[in-house]
């Protein structure tokens, strides 16, 4: 009886994290490693609450939210790699 509301609290926290994740965007002056660290930290928070962010979701978020200076690199990566199977760490390495 004591843990009846625990699932609801966990679900609410996951929803809040999802909203934070969706709102994330890399700032123009922000280093790539710092932004990637924020994305990884968000993934860890999801995991701690029982959710998950797979590599495909993380790569899509990374590529969708980088500044315009990365657009040509992202286009090249998207052309030659399957984003559904590209590991997040490799995507970061390719952007660098």
C-alpha cells in the first residue's frame, strides 16, 4: 500500500524529463563535448527512472539540435550512415 503512488511519481518524472529532453538545443558557442555530456546525462536520468533513450533517439536529437555550422557535416553523415544503427559515440566522433 505504501508504494501505490510510486509508479505515478516515476511516470510524472519521466514525462518531465521527456519535456526537458525535447527542449534541449545546443547553443552556438557551446562545445560539442559539453552538449553531448548533457545528452548522456539525460539518458542516465531516464535509465534511473526505468525509461530508456536508445542510440537512435540520441543521434537524432544531436543532429537535429546542433548549430548551423555543423549542417554540412550532419548531411554527409546522414547520407553515408544508417542513423538507426549509428552508435551515439560514433556520431559524436564523426561530428568532431
